[in-house]
C-alpha cells in the first residue's frame, strides 16, 4: 500500500508542477525505483524506455499520423464539409449539423481529436461566424464533435489501448463504429435545442443536380476507413500494414485524385508527422517504464486490495472506475492514462465478469470527455488557438454538448446494449 501512495503522490505532485507529461512519468518512475531500491536508476529507466517502446505494433502510430497529415493537406477537409452541407445543410442551423457530420467523417480519416479540430476548425469557425453564430459556441461545437475521432475507427487511442492490454485492434475498430456514430447524433440532438435557444436560422440548400458530383468528389475519402476496417477485420492485412495502406491510399487521393498536394510539400508533412510521433513515443516510453516499476512494486495488488471488494459487484465497480477515469482525464491526456492505468484496471474488470471490449469503449469514451475539460484539455487548447478566444469562453460554449456527451456515457453504462448490440450486428459482439 505504501508503494501505491508513493506512486500516486509523486504522479499528481509532479503533474501540478506543469512539467511535460513524459518527463513527469520518468521522474515518477525514478522515484519508485529509488523507493523500492531497484538498483541503478539511470540504467533501469533507460532500459525500460527502450525495451518498452520496442513493439512492432507501435509502427502503426507513425503510419496513421502521417496518413492524417496527408489527408489534412490534401484537400479532404473542404470536400467533406461540402458533402456534409449537401446532406444536412437544409435543416435550420444547417451549418452546425454540417460541422458535426464533417467532424464524424474526418474522424474516419484522422483517428485523433486534435487533428479533427486543427483540420476543420480553421475553416468551419469563420464560416459559422459569417452566418451569425456565436464564436465561442461555434468553437465549442467543433471541439465537441471532434471527440468522435478517438471512437470512430481508425482510432489511435484504440490502437494504443489494444497494444497495452492485448486486445484485438480490428475488433475494437468494429466495436467503435456504433458508439462513435451515436455520440455524433447525441451532439446533433444538443445542437437542435441550441439552435432554437440561440435563434439560429441559417439554411444551406444544395441543388439536387449538384449532389452526385459532390458525392463523387468525396467518395475516395469516404472509402478510406471502410478499406482499413474491412481489410483488418477480414485478415487481408494487420493493423500495422493497415497504417501503411492508409498512407499509400491517402497519398494517391491527395496527389492523383484531388491534385491538392504537391511533392514539394512532402518534406514538411514528414517533419510534422515525425514531431507528432516523437511526442507520442516519448510518452509511450515513459509509460512503459512506469508500467514496469509499478508491477515490480506490486502496485496492482494494492489497488486490487483497495477496490477488490467491488469485483463481486460489477455495477458499483463500473461506477467507481468511471468516476476515477473522469477525474484523472481532467489532468492527464488520454494516451498516458491508457498506458499507465489500463494494465492495472483491466484484470480487475475481467475478474468482475465485465466484457473487456465493452469496457475498452467505455474507457476511451470517458477519457475523451477529459479532452474538453480544464486544466489539461488538449482539444480546448487547439480550439483556443484557432478562435483566439479564452478557455473560459470556449468552456461556456461547450456546455450543452458536454452535457450531451456525458449523458451518452451514462446511457452506455446503464444499457450496455447501446455498445454491444451494434457490435454484434457488425460481427464483433461477445464471443
């Protein structure tokens, strides 16, 4: 129990200093190595960082990051926005509905919420401001709708979670389709009421004769997530190979079909993807070291002792774990939380008889909400940089959509069929 106190105490103390999360993880690891006297601190830390990051499946990370960068610069954003407007723009407040749908569609290409906000926010926020939307509300809508990206496949958090706890990434992808779509629909429901409260009346009508051309332009982009999911699920390629397929397909769409990406832009894209990959892998390395030392310090056993009595009460266990994840998600990003706590939590969940794939979706959905909450809401920071508004204003704009997303999470907890039924229909239910 002392080791658990040292681990959590050093972790949260260092987090509140404002240091980068990767450095926090490494210092926390060093503290535990010193406390339980595991020998040479520098050697143990460096060895665990390198060996923990040496995982073949993690090659998927740079592939999907690069594919997202190519899509972002390859004219995809404008096509998806135009397609979304053609589908839902005819309703009152149509640009808001189009924003949500565009974020859902781009989610199937990027797999990262920040990429959704960065790629679409710069276009959509000025468009919404031009038709009279409140800027804070517009930014809040984009940020909220971007949370579909870690749920709708291909999802980078799902890849990291699958690697961390040994779950099938293909099955996780399929299971994320239903909840991802329903999460987007829940935001649309919230927007329905916001439109009437704020008295928005904009409508975007696209002539019927233009619809086929708009659809055909967007079709190559819309096919990417289908190709990846079907390919992995049917065994045509592994998740790692799927990342390479995504890069190749994105390159062809951006250069040959859209002709929006020039070869001269590739060095900058590669450099940007390398920076993003380095950031993720730096965190992965620190989290792997933490995972090793908390195992050596027998921290999981202490946690089991602490909440082990709930194993016989799955509902109570789910409530406690979700409260914990909501709280931890407010101060840590989704990747480090997954890497640090998933190996500890999942054995307890499995012992309680809870389907681990169901809980995986719940966990990712829960942690996504943390991306919208201060003080470490990474999606909020991107929204602030795009709109040039303070975090306080954007948080107020997010309010109705955050309530809708938390309500959806609660519904998934009360009615597991919300997640499991669509998964069964798609061939990824309980086996």
